[in-house]
C-alpha cells in the first residue's frame, strides 16, 4: 500500500500565497505560492474580470505534466511575468483532471484553430469566457523567430485595448461553430446494414498500414501505448478466425504480440518497479516520458490479460501482474482508493530544489556495479547498461543530451540467448535478474520520490477495477507452479478481486449520492465540486459489470443498472441520439460535446455502447430493447466517423460490431457461491478470449440474488430454479434462445465455449 503524506501549504514560509492555497487539487496547490494572483475556475474570477474589464488568462495542466512544470518555473515563478499578468489580466488555473469539461472546451478551440494541442494549455478569454486566442507551452522570451510569453501578453493587451469588438466577435463565432460541429445528431435510427463490419475492417487495415514491423506499435515516434488499438486488432483477429480466414487472423494477432512484447522489453516499462510510463519519445519504446498514469495501467493490464487468454503464454500473464502489483504497491490509498498518477520529474538528491525528468528511474553504470557486485556484468549486459549511457538507440531518444552517462533499462536480447551466453540455466538466470531488480528497487526507494497525484478519479478507477476483477479469474489459467520474479509479487489471483471491490466501495461511499443517484468526478480531502462526467459513469459501469461477471456480488450489477439509468437521464440526447460529455448544468462550460475519439483513453460513447450491449443481455426483453435502441441511435450519430476515419474510433468500431452480432453468447452458472467448484467454473467461463459473451451466475440459496433475478430477468431466475443441484455447480451456454444441456465440470465448459 502506498505510503501517503498529504501535501500541506503554509503561507508562513512563502513570499507569496494566492487563492489556490484553499484548493484540494495537487496541481492547483503546486501553484499556490506563485507571485501570479491565480484564481480557481469559478464565479469569483469571472466577476473580477468583468469588474476590471480585462481579459482572462486561463492556464490548464495537471500535476504530473513535465512542460507544465517548465512553464511554471520559467514564467509563473517570475516576478516580471507575474506583474504583467496581475496588472493586465485575471489569471485562472485549472486542473484538467479535475475539470475535463473546461479543458475540453478550450482544447477543442486550440486544436481547431491551430491544428494541435497539449498541456500546458494557455488560452486568453473575454470576461464572458469566449476564447480570444490560445496555444500550449510558451517560453518566457522570444527565440527561434517565435514570440515568447511576455511578448504574447503585451500583444493580447494591445489587441484588447484597440480592437476588442473584433476579438470578442471572433471568439463568439468560434464557439458557435464548434457547438454546431460537436453536437451532431443521428440521421437515421440505426447504422445502415454493413457499416459496422466495414468500419471494423477499415480500422484494422488502417492500423496495419501504420504498423511498425521492426519495433511494434502503430504509428511513429513519439509512441503512445494505445490499448484501444490493440483491442481492435484482437477483436478483428478473432472475427477473421471465426470466418476461417486464419492467415489474416494470425497476422493481426502477431502485430499485437510483437507490440506488447516490445513495450514490455522497452524502457517505457519500469523493469525495477513495475507498471508503464506515459509514452516513448523514440520509435523503439526506449526512452519514455516518465510519468505514470492510472488510465494506462488499467487498460494495459487488460490487453495483456486478453493476449494471455489467447496464447496461454505466461509472459503476458506476468506482465498483467507486473502492472497490477505496481498499483498495489504504490498507488492504493488506505481505504482502497486508487490514485491518479506519478510525476515524470523528481529531485536527483535530497535537498535539491530543481527536479529533473526521470531522475528517480535512471542509473549510471557505476551505480549498478556498486549495488549488484558479482552480478553487475550479467545485469548490465541484459539491460544494455553502458558507462557512457545507453540513450543512443535512436536520434530521438535524447536529442538534448539530458541523459548523458545515464541508462534507461531496456532488454534487447531474448532471455534464453542471454542465459546461454552466460552458461546459466534459464530459471537460474531469471532468479538472478529478479534478485538484482529487488536490490535496485531497495536503493531506488531511498531516492527522492516523484510527486504522487493522490486525487481519486472515478473514470480511471473504473478502468482499474475492470482489470483487477478480470485478473482474479483469468490468471487461474496459469500453469500450476508458475514462477514469478520481482517486481511481480506472485500473489493468489483472488486477492485482485478484493482490490477491485474495495475501490468500488470507496467510490460508492465517497463519490456517490444515494439520494440523487449521482456521482462526483473526483476526490481529494473530500469530493471535488465537479459533477460526474460521462466517462465517470461509463467507465465505472464497465468496471462494475466486470466485477459482477467475474464472480462478485449481484449488488454491483444492480448498481451498474442504476448508474446506467442516471447516465441516460443526465447525458443522453433524447432527440439526436448519443451522450454528451457533461450534464449541461454549468453555464460557465460553453460547449456540450459528444466525444467519439478513442485515444489514450476510450471515449465515453464507445464504452457506453459496449455497456448497453452487455446490459441488454442481462435484463428482460423490454429493458433490453431500450438499451439496444439507445446504442443503435448513438452509433448512428457517428456514422460518418465510422465510415471515413475508423482509425480514430477503434473501440467504437468493436462496439458497433458487437451490437450487430445477431446473438450474444450467455454462460449461466448455477450453484453454491462461494465455493471452490464455483470459482473453477467461473474461471473456465472466462478462460478464452471472447468479447461477445456474457457470464451470469446465480446461487438460488441466496435470497438477494434470487430476488434480483426474479425482478430483473425471470428467465434467469427460472433457469436457476430448474438447474440447481445442491452438490454441484452447473453451467448452461445459451445462444439464439436455446441452451446447451448443463455441464458440471470446468473442462467440459471450456470445450463447449471453444466451439
């Protein structure tokens, strides 16, 4: 469990203190002692801009963002810059993780106007919040023919004084145009026939065209691990296999396998502490941008689990454990809540005031020798550690020589080849590497740690809940006696279910209002002011469905159904179809967007379609029809996107195909739960990879469960009643309204599901 010391701020030890000192967000607190007179987003700031009749300078970032730190040091800690901002503007700071709704409005504006975006996001607004101009990171002074931040401030001030009307008019026009473009409505009630299959095929082809056959991954540097792309390729590969196009199926699976293996061996993977960094700056997954984000860990653990369930290769199950054990060790709070992120930057030694990117994670050759002694040479050769530093595999790895003499661990040769070279049996070789990593971990633990963003975000917790729940049963497919090496803990996989349940309980207790049925978006020293957004509902519902299907209480399924009802009430466009990203109740948020892009995180709309398909296979026919209708209307909103730019929406392509599948497979387990037999049958039900399968389990002796199914789906209740046997657990596999004869052992169930 992560040791956690809350950040405190005290005005006694600081020359400056602004309004951010009263906030809870770690990012806002980082700026609480800048000389800039920052305001948090809210009416006080807007009123001050109106009173002074000056523009607003809006700066959006997040606490683990490297370039946000750079701009703070260069500009926001500079008295000269602060004076310009304080005299001419009202300055507002926003944590994009706390207010993704505000971020979305102005990021969309900057991307539409300038063709790109990123953080820190820097936007100038009129007092009524219309954007005037914007950009991302600005250096303090002019250089390379580009204006610096001080020049920009002067130009905006001059433009405000001399041609305010033109500026405000263009900002209003931009918002009107964006509003129109982003709130598209469905042309039809459902997608035309054939569109889902064509979109799936097109997306797979476009990804295959961008595949890097040397290093894996889709696209070129910088390389982000986008699990939605892997999910698409796995889903498409299975579809090809089912239609007996085995060559295409193998090719797609091979791209995924090579990608996940190259990532696992690369420096983007933290070999010493587990988990994955944000992205790689080079094409070979070597030198990462060192921050670690919860949303990456949750999704990556899931795709490694998927590939394990297809290949049964322990390499992939070990990688999912590596990620989940990192989260358990470093990112889980005292009440089961899962924290957001760890920073890229840290001090090189205690007392250093300036932080450097990656300082916590990198090694000199001498450090490795001092720590590992007799095994240093073996370890250095295995991880390509060199006295001159190893960030030389690509000209993009270290263009500014920041890591000269430093090493980012990377595996460039196979373990068996290296073991053979050193004349050591493979198992002994792995033992030595594990022992070395443990020693380096212990030394590293004494270094100044990167900042931990201990904010709890509902959507990201939903992604992690899903992976912990799935691991609890899928990992039961590992061969008996499988050996694990540090940083993998090798715990009983059932413990992962406890982690998932605790995280869900924390959200229900702290971020859910039982009277209103609403979620809040995030928690730190109490719930944030921001309401739950679409992603919070969609990702949490998905996690709760996994919690239930993988063997936890029907209580979580009941909550998922309640949340889906509330999501429909708050976000569904009843006229035009699809879900908006916000409830639309905050007048300071100028755009309600229907998000479709599946990027580093999937879109709430894509996840919602899959949730609706899953829920439709669990409830009675009238409710089921309603879920399917909402999913069909939603996809119809994005018909053009699915036809023209399928590669931007890989998960939505999978979701559209899932909805088009004529009949979803249902596995119904009936028997005494908990019991070892029940667990084994559940593991068998989840042993093979299949996104078009729902697992339903019921213990007819449990009054709560029986009552739930009698109310939710009488067919399930009846099936349980007719197939209950006191001394065994039986399974039925149903499709097209017909069920197989019941089976009562895991092997028979696996064989039934593999047909």
